[in-house]
């Protein structure tokens, strides 16, 4: 899965792993980095290896692997320090992903941008291979977590009729969708809510002339509120609730580098925006990027990019 995995990356990886074990395979799930506390409830998550924390253990597993499934990313740079190792390994690599413009290093698989989530693609793989009956509560729980979060609780356009049919089938296993929602969205510490309030009050700027909004978070804010991996998830979406806003950006100083998230409504392509200005990419309405500059310089670059895209935003 990709670094700093979200619920779709973790859910699709665990769901596929649990399914392959039912076919008699030995599987190990590796994350390039640590992951959010609110993902640790997921079935079999305790067995996931953190590559940065347990590099030797992870490399030993990789060296013995016969197949490597690459889920929810389509360029090796998204696996951070794990990328050089993956690139050198001579074994077949299978891509299961839904992001645009994949690398050409994968022997098998697909990056299908029409799909709502990688979890939906894992579900399709299981069903279309004739093994729908092997989807139990644990597999269903993992896949449901991924598809629910990547569709914005089923409100994004990617929540197609096929997605809802998938959810109905997952429900039939006995999976508790209410519990999944609570584990994902009602499972934070007090400091995160206070951080969100502070940031929305003090770090959000609205540029009505461009129908855009920016939240720029300095490193000191993360330290002050003891923000951990996953605590900023969803923050970039808040400005889109403001009438007229088409583009929302979240730029965070993570100390080691600047991380950027972009969300849009309608016909503004943030995938192209992120690739053009911030070494990133993703989906048409949701993308990410990074910057090696300071927070202040990165914000200046964003404001310049707004001016250059003003005709598309107005």
C-alpha cells in the first residue's frame, strides 16, 4: 500500500490478503510507513509490517516473495523508502489501483480510474474469479471501510450503482456497517477536535475571486496539539462546504517536507493541478502533492497557481 495509508489502502490490502489465505497462500501485508490509530481495529491489522519501523523484517519477507501486489498506488514513489527495494526485486508485481497515469513497471493488473476505490476493485477480483462465497465478515469489513471512505460515505460521483450492489452483498455476510463507521469517524482523541477548530478559525483563507480556499498549517500547530498520523484526514474537505468554493487546498508543514492535498467540485481537475505545480497527482476531484520549499514559499506558489487557473475557477 502507499505511505501513510488511508482506509482504502489498508482495507483493500487486508481484504485481499485474507482472501488469498483462504485459497491456501501465505501472505504478508507491508505498509511503507506507520498508519493512523483509527485504522488499527481492522481485521488482521495487527499483523501488518511497518517498513520504516521494521525494515530488516520487511526486507526478509520481500526477498522471499513470489508475487507482490501493489494496492492503491501506481507509482513506486508513493512507497517512500520502500521504493528502491521494490524496484530491484525480480518477482512479478501486480497492480490494483484506481489513480491516473500508472508507471509501466507492473507485469499484471490495472489502474481503473472509473472505480470508486481499490477496495471495490479487490471485491471485483474476488467475485469475477468465482470466489464470492469466500467473502466472510472480516473481508467484507475491510472492503466496506475502504469503499465507504473513498466515496465520502457514498456521496461522490464514483458511488455508482455497482458500488451499492457491492455494499448490499457485503451486508449479507453479517458485516456491521454501523460499527465500521464508528471505528473510522468516532474514534479520535479530544486534541484532534480542538486542532480542527483552531485551524479553521486561524489558518483558513478564502479567495472568493478564485472560488478557492486554503488551509496552511505550520509545524508548530502539529506540535502544539500533538497531531499524529491520520489526525488531519478529512480537513481539506471542510472549505468545500462553503457556497461557491470549487477548489480547497490543505498545505501542511510536516517538518521533513511540505504535504499538499487538493479537493474540487465540478469541472476543475486537481489531478492536473497537483501534477503541474506540486509534483503530485491522484483523481480528477481529489489529489495530493508535495513541496521541498518552506511553507511560506509553497503558499506563494499556490497563490500564483490560482492566478494562472483563474479562468477555470471562475
